[in-house]
């Protein structure tokens, strides 16, 4: 009878060891996957931010968001007005 109890105890120990080893491997796989997912998320996030910066830079430097050039004011010498006023336009078109 002692042999049967011993066999059962050995079998239970093997089963517990196998289940423990499976949990350890699962935990390690999950850790590796989480690390890989985190790195992938950081890389994708960084690429999105860099793309947004690049698109905005292009839009505001060469695209429709580029500021319109305005003529700079230059100093022009003032011409004194002549004594004869310009004729006023008449509303009648009769000859």
C-alpha cells in the first residue's frame, strides 16, 4: 500500500511542478510581449508626432499657410501739388 501512496504523491508533485513551470513560462512570455508592445507604441507615437510637425512646417512654409508678402513702405519724396485742380467728372454724357 505504501507504494500506491508514494506513486500518487510523486504524480501530484510532477503535476504541480508542470503547472508551475507553465505559469512561469506564461509570465515570461507576457512580460516580453508587454515590453515589445510598449516599445512599438513609443515608436509609432514618436513617428506620428514627427509627421505632424513636418506637415505643419511644410504647410506654413511652402503651402497655403505661407504668409503673403507685403510691400514694404519706401520713403518717396513728396511732389508739391500744382496750382491747377483736376477737372471733376461730369455726370452728363451729352456732346
